[in-house]
C-alpha cells in the first residue's frame, strides 16, 4: 500500500497542480464572441502563453527539480511543454468544464489554421484521455512524470532526472491499483498515453511550421520555449 512518504509526495504534487492554473479572466476570454481564424489563433496563443507560465510554477514545486543542473531544468521544460499542455487541455475537454470552456476551446482549436491531418490524432488523444476518467491525483502525477522524462533532447544528467521520476511512477502505479482494482492494466493504459503524447510532439512541430509559413506570430515566451523566430 502507499507509504506515508509516498502520500506526502502525492500531496505536494496535487497541491501544486491545483494551485497553478490559468487565471479565470484569461480562460474566460475563450468565451468571447469573435470566431475568426485570426481571433482563434490569438486567443489560443494567449492560453498557451499563460499555460506555460503555470507549467513553470508547477514544475518548480516538484521535489528535487530545483536541485537539478540548471541547463537540464530548461531542457526538461522545453522538452515537455507541448505534452504537458496537451495533458492540461485534455483535462479541460474531459472535465466538460462547467463554464462552457470545453465547447469553445474545441471550436477555436478546430478553426485556428491547423490542418485536418493534425486534427484527427489531436482529438483522438483528447478522447482517449477522457475515457480514462482520471482523478486529479493521477492527472497531477502524470503531468509531473511527463515533465521528468529523462531522455529529452540536451538533458546531460539523465540519471538525476530518473531518480526524481521513478518515485512518481511508483506512487502512480500504487494509486492506479487502489483506484481501479477491477482494471489491473489501468496503469499500463496511463503510460500508453505518454507514448501517444510523444507522437503528438511531432505533429505539433509541423503545426508550428505551417503557422509560421502563414506569418503567424507567437509571444516571446512561446518563441523561447519552442525555439522559433
Ligand atoms: C500558440 C497556440 C496557437 C498553440 O499552439 N499549439 C497549441 C496547442 C494545442 Cl492547439 C493543443 C494542445 C497543445 C498545444 Cl501547445 C496552442 C494552444 O495551446 C493551448 C494551451 C492550453 C490551453 C488551455 C489550458 C487550460 C485551460 C483551462 C483551465 O485549466 O482551467 C481553461 S481553458 C484552458 C485552455 C489551450 C490551448
């Protein structure tokens, strides 16, 4: 069963996950009534920029993260930002947000200059996450595990990252057994989502390229985290 130390680790991660969220006034902008492709792209850019700031604050609360080599901290954030934002936006879709964010977010993503070929894998992922009905502990741990992926590009001390990721994986495994006793393969299904996330990284890189070819501008923070412009 879950030890006291593991329960404490889970509490730190879940509290950080719940504390750091896009501010309501930013999220509410999704409900504005302009729906041009331009307006949608601008709003999604604002959401992504705010989400990256939220992600950095969440990451700083992961025990041990700030003790990692500084270049590695940056490499982990840059390498996981897109995946963490897919996870977060997937929660918005699966939680059927009370304030109607779900519908408008889907509408804006579908009409923001993303080509059809990326829509299918993207919304298949959202559907597959929704079908898992994750509790917030699982969502928070899965996000921390994604950020602490040792084999991101340019990570020098992969062992140090593994030492932080392993305890998270162990807590998540135990939590899955407790939460889904009738579904022994549930933990494996969660990890399967992480593999699916990696394929979305490739699609996302192509989405960025096609946006840039149509002269779409990003914010300085997104340019820095995605190495564009
Ligand atoms: C630059 C921009 C055009 C872009 O490029 N790729 C992607 C992008 C896309 Cl289109 C899909 C998946 C990942 C990325 Cl980076 C995006 C948009 O990224 C988003 C990131 C995050 C949210 C997001 C998060 C939380 C919440 C909450 C909440 O927590 O209460 C309420 S509303 C909301 C909205 C939406 C969009």
